[in-house]
C-alpha cells in the first residue's frame, strides 16, 4: 500500500497564512465572526494544500470510516442501477457501506462531489466519471486513497479502471447487422468524442471497414439521450435518401423510440429497417418487436471494482500501478434485427 503523505493540519494552514489556528478553525467551520474575504482566503489555501476536515480525530493513523464513496455521472440510467447493485453487494460482503453522489451530468458537480468525499475521508472511491480531465481525483491518489474508475480508463498513477471493451461492442453490433444483409447502417449516439460513445463509434467504423462498406458522414447522427431528441433523430433518419436499412443506437431507449417512430410511419422492423440497441435494459424484452441489444456487464463491473478496492483496503491487493480490467460484453439477438432466420 502506498505510504500516505503527512496530513495537513490547521496549524500548517495558519503558519502559511500567518494567522492564528483558532481563526483558521473558525473559518473552516464557516464561522460568521470571520470575514467572508478571510474565510475565502483560508478555504482556498486549505484546498490547495490538500487539507481534509478531521471528522474522526480519534486514533487518526488507524482510523477507518468503513465507507466507500461512489460518484456516478448520471444516476437515472440503465447502466448506473446495476453498477450500484454490484458495488453494494460486494461492499456489504466486505463490511463496508457506501455513499453515492450523483453528478447529474455536470462536471462542476463532479468536482464538488470528489472534494466532498475527500473531506469526508472515505476509505476509497469508485467513480463513473464524465468526459474531460480527471485531475480533481488526484488528491485521492496523492494521499494513497484507493481509486477505481468505472467505464473509463485513465493513466495517472495510483488509479485503476474496470471497463468493458466498447470498441468490440460497437463492432459486434454492426457486424451483426451486416450479416443480416444491411448496408446503410446509421449509428445513433449522444457523441462520438473521446469517451465510451466514441469507442462504440470506432467499433462501428471498424466493422464497416472490415466488410469494405463506406462509412458515410450522413449516417452518423448525434442526439442527446432523451425521448424528444431520439424522436427528432428518428425523423432525421427517415428523411435520408435512400432511407437506411438499419440503425445501431448507443442506448436502448433511443433504439426503442426509433422503432416506435418507424412503425408510426408505416415501416416494418426489421424487414424494412433493422435496429440494434445497447445496454440490455428491461424495455427491450417488453416491446414488440423485442430488441436486439448489447448486454453490457454493468453489475459485474460494479462488483469487480468494489472487490478490487476492498481487497486493497484489507491488505490483499495493491492499487499502486495503473491497471485496467476489461469485462466481456455479449450480443443478445432478438426480433428487431433478424432479417434472416
């Protein structure tokens, strides 16, 4: 296990700012007797020095909160629910509780959540981060607090990741549609940048290249993962000339909305246009036709991340090097894509 750096105390902050320890203590506790300007100066200095409020002063060197902090980018999603189930099961088995913070798609809130967990002195952190820099997680690794990223790999020291191979997933879905005779395949996604959606798009592109099918720019449609945006995307797909013969959607909700819109316009699924989703959410089993999808191992990923973290905390494993554990996903073939028997 990494040897922790010396804890920053209120005395260190007081010395840095040439203030009394009592003034620093009051400011950090938001005491109104300290001016707002001074409070801001003290809190900013404390954050810069890596100070953490001492909620558990007794036996500091050996203390453990028996708590894992979990940060998710979007709580209301088909991925997050099974992830949390997997984490909770493994954490409970290991004698740990968990605190969940939802960033609600906001980078600013994700930064705040990370800072809050650092202050709370959680024993470890599992994070499903959004796009962009992950430097706000560095205070954990700098202090030897174990950190596991879920669904995204990063390269700074002291972090590890549990991911699914999204490139392989994108290839799997697209190759299946090609095998069903489809050639004009739309990829409907919330984004094609440097994230899991970008990796799925890369897999889509690689599958087309493998089968020597041109990847047309018009067949990449980017839409927010909402019902309204998915409806607009479906109408856009139908306006293409010629009309595509397949859609690979990066989430099941978008796929389900597309099927509804296609059927309302008189198209048959999959005979006129085949559809594959992503995520294996319950809606795929209930709709008609049933939805072909990628079964993303979300619960297993959560379970694996928690076990890696807890093994480290209990001295049975180390998270000192950058490592990535890749979980296997699978194609679940149902009615929405089967043009051949």
